[in-house]
């Protein structure tokens, strides 16, 4: 994280250094004419991401910053996902690996069902990455592939912050706290690089297109060129300019590209062409001599406009292109003559030439005013940070005005409302509130709440980067039946005649405008009292009181985002989805806790056989497991969750291994040695990764090894009086070996009750099967079966050990064995 911070702080210095070096070495070609092979770009940034694993329901975010002069962004990812498109259709979305893109803030594919319904089972490519229109639909998700290579140009995406989200399964279970995480795990690694143009005057994927700024050579009033537009023009709210390039001529099919920076909240942007001539002839009714040639204007915010991809368009021969409430930032404008008489193409012949002068106007109201007539109220909201260091970037907003007090997060609304929009004659008025969200707090949520003591007639419209209107908004609430509740990142919680409460999820950093449209403004002075609050919260509704709010930094180290970590019974981005009902919770608690009573079986048998060490282990294992699951399901926590989890798994591992060691007839000193070694190994397993599936295999392997070591110790103890030479001669006689093996087999048959052994392995197999079948959804039932099966198998194995007389100085009463031994000694002699 520190490395990324250093890179971010020295970003501008690095760019200037690269520009200086490349200029001195003449590595760039500033010749605009030429084909696409003439590159005028260089690498702005390149980040390599090492191999990272994603367990079921885990996710990662990667932020990429694109400056205004970027030309392309290249993404190359490699993963171990091995799914083709046909297989992907069969995989449930709860376990499907996804990659999602979103502009401005992290993607949230499971906030509602919209992305699930519209999910496209197609491979990601340059062609499949369509343009994203508006924040309410700013998320594209694709199935993760083994290899992904995409290059997105400045004609496809806009500059700013882009977020990549990699998910291993989505749905309400993603944020639910889970005792186990079973399922496929995949890993990814990759590289993200950004190419940029040498100057802001160049554009295109290869930076080989010229872009001219719309500079203001003189200010004047061109109202006579605006038909049907009435503005309350004053010297302080109208900026009318003529481009410094007085006459521009187009004689081929390539459009002329301009850019214009809107630096503040504006009411209207107008573009018009004057002195238009076709081969020296002025137009007639918008065209020239019936030729069907018109002068088209295409405008797009933040990216290159095309005839097939733009925000606004219009024929500016005889009427201007009017953009209401333009967004703050850079606008690109393309001028292109079009021959409407042609069915395909619609471009001019190379021999024709259209000349024009381009004028533009930005209409801005004075401070604290808005609307085309600048009669509506506009308030800038100041940020008041909450004093809670554990939850960063939480704040509330209050209006900067002497009309109301700024001490509380809830401010009265009536003193701030606009009276009317047309001298009191209109029955509708707008009041605007503007606020800024820090770019580092992009992973937060905007909470808007209105409360009144009577029915209120308000509609709320929200928009990023510009003033909202009935025709231009990102989110809105009109009434209980009309709102943006179906969009991806809008969540309505309270909706009544007196109360409205909604969230904008993962709101992007920058300037947001909230427009309050109130009907019958003449009645605003009524006795009704309405309070409004706007706040920035890390988690919606404090995770609905069913979870905790967690804050983490994305993989690039540039953004702090938050999410809810829900309890065992709830899920969803706000923990508002009940996954387990109250009745189900009770039954799950009973099963998980009461199933540990099966530990009484091996504990009772161990106590009866005076195996006190095993009795302590079995008893402690059952008690610790019961306490752990009581805390796990939220019933009662005797100790911290981590301590109880460690004790449960460690003592369970010890119980399994101790059962195997008990089966070996060795002295207590040897048992204590084996138990000490096993305690160390199982303690490490319980601390480093208790829920891993391979642990059950390791525990059984350790127990089997302990049993074999015990048998080896027993064998060496019983046969330690043999000399090496005697054994060497014995092992060279097949008859002796056969007799020795027969005797050993008889000894094993007498040491165990094999009916109990078979029953014990059956119970152990059932325990292994239940462990494998455990999933997040079925954990409670299969883990209860695991408790019963594993303790039952231990009890059966304990019962399988037969009573034998075996000491260091006394041999088993086996006459055949003694005779064979005597016979071997006599022959050796």
C-alpha cells in the first residue's frame, strides 16, 4: 500500500520526466498526417498484479486512473478458470467466477437482481465491451476466462477512475459470515497498463488525430442566432464566445474535433455554426441547392463522439445544438458535413468543401442561484466529519446559509425552498443542493432522508456532475410507486406520505447535485415542518443491525471501500436478507450443539478402561465443540470466537489421533511421547487453517502413523532379545518367515475384535463423507452428522481392542510361537 501511495504522489513528476526525455531523444512523431502506424503515445502507468487466490464468495477490486489525455487501457489477465461458455451456463451464479467493470466506483453485481437477469454469457472482448450509459447502468459483468486480453480506447471509455471487480460467486451468501468456505478456488494474475497522448491536442487510439480547443477570441451577444430560447442574460451569468479559428473548412469525410471544458455547474451549453458556406454558397433552408448536405454536430462528455456513439447531436445549419444542464468536465464536439441524400455513408465527395465559423455559449447562474432564469435557489453543502476514527470518511452535510443552523445533520427544509420559477406564476419550483464526495471515499453510500409531520409534495432527483431535471437525472424518487428502486445502485428503504429514505450505493467521488422539485410552491409557507438529511455512510443502515461494517483497501491501494460482514442468519450487501429463519436458527443450534453429546460414548469407555488421558481429551473435545458452536450460531460465547474455534479443532484432531495411538499396546512413556508430538502438529493445523478439507486426511494419516509407530515400538520391545545374526539367518529361511508371519497374523487377530473394527471404519467413512458434503448452505446438518460419526467411530475403535497380556518380561500364551522360537534358536546353535 505504501508503494502505491508513493507512485500516486509522484505521478505528475514522472509524467513530466518521461515527456522531457522523449522530447530530447525525439522518440515521438508530432507529424499529424499519416496512417495509424505513426504513434504519438507513451506509457503512463503499468501495474503488475501477482498471483492471487480467491476462495468461494471472495472478491477483489482493482482501480485504474485514466487521465484526460489517455489513449488506451490494456488489460491482460491469466487465471486457472477452466470453463467454456457451455459449461458456464450450467454453473449457478453463487459459484460462478465473474469479472465486472464500473466507472467511478467499485462494481456491486449482487445489490439487486438487475445484473443477474441481464447477465450475458459471452466472452469478454473489445467488441463485447459496449458503451456504458449513465450511472444507473454503469456495470458490465462477464464470466471469468482462462486468458483475458482487452484494449479499450478513448473512443470507448471516458477518462476518470475505472474499477475492475473479480468475484468468485455472487449472491446474498457472499457477505454472510461462514464457518467454512468449501468450493472451487481460482487464482488470477495480470497486468494493467495505460497509454497516453503526448499532448492534449492529440486524440485517438494511436494519438494521430488533432483536437482543437474551443478558445474564446471575443465575447459578444449572439441571442439573435438562438431561436425559441429565452434567457435571463446578465453579464455575470452568460459567457458567449466565438472560436479563435474564425473559419474552418471541411472537404473530406473526416470530422473536425473540438473540446470544451465546463469548469462549473452550468444551466445550458449551446453550440451553433455561423457563416456556413458550401463551395462558397450559403445554405437555403438548412441545405444547399437541394443537395441534401447538412452540417451535423455530435457532442459527447469525456470521450470522442462518433456518428454512432454520442450524447447529443443535431443539424446546426439553422438551429443550435442545446445541451441542458451539461456535466462538469471536458466535452468533445465533432463537426461533420453529411449528405442525407445517400442511403449509406452520408459523407461528402472529396471535391466538395464546407466552411463555417463555430460559436458557443455557456449559461451559468450566479452563486446560490439556478435555473434558466436563475430564479431558483441553490445551496452548497458543507462536509461535517463524524468523530469516529474506526469508521473513516463518514460525514453529514449541512447547507451553507444563514437561513438555517448548521449544528445538526437534520436541517429544516421550508426556509430553504424556492418560491417560484416564473414570478410566482408557476406551480412547480426547484431547489438544488450540491455536495462533494472525496475520491478516496468512493466506496461509501449516500443516504438521503426526508421526514415531515404532514404529507409533502416533493420529488427528489439526483445527478452526478450536473444539475438534475425531469429529462436528465441518474436517480429519482417521485412517490411510492415511481422511483429508481429498480436500478443497480439505488435502494429505497422507507416510502410513505411523511417519510422517504433511500441510499445511493457506492457513490462515485466528485460533485453530486440533488434537486428538490416541489409542487405548489405558494403553499410552502404552510404549517408543515419537513427536515432533510444527507450523509455519507460506509455501510447502508449500519448493516441492518445484523452484521459489522468492514473497511478495506482495493488491490491498487487507492480506494477505501466498505462492506457488511453479516451474521450466520443474514446476507446481502446490507445484511437485510434473512437466509435462515428464526425457527431454522433454533433447529440448527440444537443440531450443532446437541450432536456433541456423542462424545460421551468414547469418554465413558476410556474412563471404564482407566485410560485417563484419552478420557480427558474426549470430554474436553465434546465440551469445547459445544461451546464453539453455541458461539458460532449466536447463542452464547463463553470466550472469544477465535479461541473457541482453535480449541474445537485442536481437540477434535487430538481425539482422532489419540484413538489410533490407544490401539497400540505400548507403555505410557511411549504414549506420552507420541501425544506430545501429535499435540504440536495438530496445534499448528488448528491455528493455520482449521477448516481446510485436507485436514481430515492429514489427521487420519497422522493417526495411522502414530498407530504404526506404536506397533513398531511394541514389536521392538517383544523381540529386542534377538541378535542380529540370528535374525539374519532366520530371514533367509522361507519356512521360518512363513511361520513368523503366521504367528504375527494370529497375534493381530487376537489383539482386535474385528467386528468393531469394521463398524469403526464404517462410521469413520461416514464422517469423511459428511465432511466432503459440507457446503455453506448444508453445513449445519452435515457437520452434525460429522460430530456423531467421528465420536461413534472413536468409541467403536476403542471397543475393538481386545484384552491381552503383554508386558516386557511376559510373552503371550502361544505355544506354537514358543516352539518356533526354540526351534530357531537350536538351529542357530
